[in-house]
């Protein structure tokens, strides 16, 4: 159990660093703007989890699964950022609602696309 925790923690550190880098590349100008960096990170994460979920090489190996899924993708994507950014957008309800709906709709579509791409192997 401890070994899986360390493996997941190492993966989470890598995922968090990747997320931070993307937030530097895609900076949102103000709190009233659409939070593009979190949206992009979550869509990429959804696509990757779809790909990875169809990879027996990762999913059937506990160490790899904890490193990649729990660690890297868990550190990379975040629901808490969606929640706080949605509240920050409360003064602009149309952008707030668009952000939530787009995040979930595009995220689910990206997961499905990743799954389809992963099944093509």
C-alpha cells in the first residue's frame, strides 16, 4: 500500500507540474474571463484517461495504473479548480454556465474519443 502511495505521489507531482506549465502557456487575463487553461487541461486529461482506460498494459498493472491514472492524471486534472473558477464567474452567469456545460460535455466527448482511439490498437 505504501509503495502505491509513493508511486501515485510521484505521478501527481509530474501531473501538477504539467498543469502548471499549461497554465503559464494559456494565461487567462482576468477572473471574469473564460478559464481556458483549466478547461484545456481537463479536456486533455479526459482524452488521456480514455486512451489509458483501453490500455490493458496500464490498467492491468496496479503500479502503472496508480502512477499514471491516480498520480499523473489525478495531479494534472482538477475538479476543485472548476468549482472555484465557476464561483469567480458568478458575476457573468452566461460565461459561468457555458464553462460548466462545456467542461463536462467536451470532457466526456474527449474521454469517448480517447477510448475509441485506444481500442484501435
